[in-house]
C-alpha cells in the first residue's frame, strides 16, 4: 500500500470524520455548520475537514458570504463511491477502520428510536460466488438508494436513520482473533 492510500484510510479511521462524511452526504455545509451540528469547536471541525479534504474523501462545494466574510462549503461526493482505494488497505489498517466503525455503531445504537422498524444482520458463512455477488449487488443498491436520497439534517418530512454495510470474502481456515 502506498503512503497516500494509507493516509486515506487513516482519514476515515476517526469517529468524528465518519460522522462528518455522513453529514456531508446530501448537504453542502461550512465548517461552522458542521461544528454546530456535531457540537464541535469551529477549529476542531476545520481540522477534521482539512484531513478529509486532503485525503480526497470530501470536496469543496462552493462558498457563501457570511457577515462580510467567505465560508467554504464541503460535501461528500458519494456518487463516486467505489472509486476509493480502501479495499487495497492492509489487514491491520482494516482492523483499525472496523474498530472505529464499531464505536460509531455503538453511538448510533444508543440513539435508536424505540419500537421502530429496523434491520440487523450478521453472518460468517459459506455461499456460492454467485450468491455472494448477488448479495453484494443488493447491499450496494440499498446503500446507493439511501445515499442518493439523503437530505440535510432535520429537513422537514425526513427521519434520522443509520445504515452500515461491510461484506467481504474471507480467507478459509484463518482465524486472526
């Protein structure tokens, strides 16, 4: 893995930056807006946005005039999904990402609205390559649907949701626990 690929993966392996990517899907926001939404200082939000921008995870999406100044807007270009290099990361880097994602899922689980519909699944199993490809395609379709229709926070008529998927082929006979 190149230094740039490692830098990109490490940019994702932070809970605040994972939340920023979700926030910037469907919304173009300034550092001040991100800071308010995530209850961060403006400086902290700007720092994390710079890391995401440098790694290519987010893009500048224009500017807006605020009180005589100019604020840059950022967004997560989810339409480019699949073009990132995370799949080339080494096992230990993937473990760091998984640990960070796990902590983020714990935070979200604490916010789950009681007695509402949801879906959860976990499997370590054996299926044919064709079935696995079909499952990957369906997971990608569901993820694309949610990403493509994501709205800015608290948009009237929307509900706050969580979706995470991670499906991959495993090496048979290896137990890295």
